[in-house]
C-alpha cells in the first residue's frame, strides 16, 4: 500500500483487530495516516470453529501499527458485549478526540451443518457475533459521529456468502446477509449527516478463519486429517479467477478506499472483493 496519507487525520474504530483481516486493516489505515481504536475478544468464542486469538496477538497488532508511525488505543472486548465495546471506544475517543471510520470486522465461522440440522447454540453464537456484534460496533460510534457534524464512514465486513448461497453454512450466510440489511439501514438513516455506510464481501482469505483443520475437514470429509494441500484446489475452484483466495491486504485496499474522501459519494454499496466468487 502507499504512504500517501489518504485518511490523514481520521480516527478508525476496528473490531477483530488481533490478527488476520482486522490487523491488516488497522495497519493499512495507520499507514495512510489514521489513528486507530481497536479491540478483539482475545480468547475463545463458543462455536467459533477456529483457534482463538490471544492478548499477545493484539499486542502484536499494536506494535505493527506503531511501526508504521500510527497511534493506537487497543483493548480486549467481545463484540457481543456492547458495554465492553463502548468502554474501548470511549477510551480511544478520549485520547484521539473523535471518530471518523468504523470497520466492523470481527466474525466467527461456526460449525458446518445442514441448515435444518444446525444446533440452536451454534446458530445463536454465529448470529450474535457476526450480526449483533457488527451492530454493536457501529452503534457505539454513530452518536459521536453524528454529533461531530463532519460526516464519516461505516464499513461492515460481510462475505461473498451474503451474495451467493453455499451449503452447510446457513447461520454464517444468514448473518452475513443480515449485515447487508444493516448496512443499507445505516446508509439511508445517516446520509443526512453525510455519514456513508458500505459493506465489503471477501471470498476466502488465508487467515486462521480459513487455514485450520476444522475448515479443511468441511471441504474434505473423506479424509481423517486433511491438510492444506488436500483442499487448496477446492478453494481455487470456489473463485472465478484462478486463485485459491485473496489476501488480507486486498480487503484492506477496499477498506482504505471506502474510508477515504475518494469514496465521498459512495454509500449503500455491497462491494465484492472475491475474485469473482459471487458470480461464478
């Protein structure tokens, strides 16, 4: 990414920042001039389907943001707990004085199952994090953004599975579809305040959400202990372009664009960054 200061002077509030896409967004926005307020659960989430992030992971994100010259306030919070989210947000705004960008990125995969056979606990866990957690992240910031009277950008990270159906991910897909409805509601309600809302829809991205044995077993249930080499061609087959995934930085490019004044008239858009997955 460039060092052009495309979001110079802005403050971004980011969920799920301990690793993966959230870390990439924090570093990418900081490199382009933003201050960062970041949080992550930094621990296990029921039915997440992936190894948990840690406090050390979030500390590494802090180091990486500072390494590119950024300022960051980071804290541990579960996106499902609005009071905890608000505490980190208020602490960051207390230091930086404002908020201009929300990146609601935190999410879990859940356990794969035929939709009618899904457990109530898995369904609730996925919806609570991937939809309610997104709502919590945005709603703690909106009143401050409105009060500032200078506009802003709300970016909700959804999925290509909000644009195209796939079997055995009913809870995940339903939550990610819900994110689009939430984004459009924010877009129409907040336009009068020059606050834009958009969603971003990645295909597979090589983060811990994808690169884990639970995910590999979903794609290769015929193998007792599948490894990446056993599934990479299946990942490649998901996408229209001949790649198994896009990188976190590819999603960050979209985040920086939508957060910047270059996208000042872009709102209500569901933007795929998915190597053509959603139209294949």
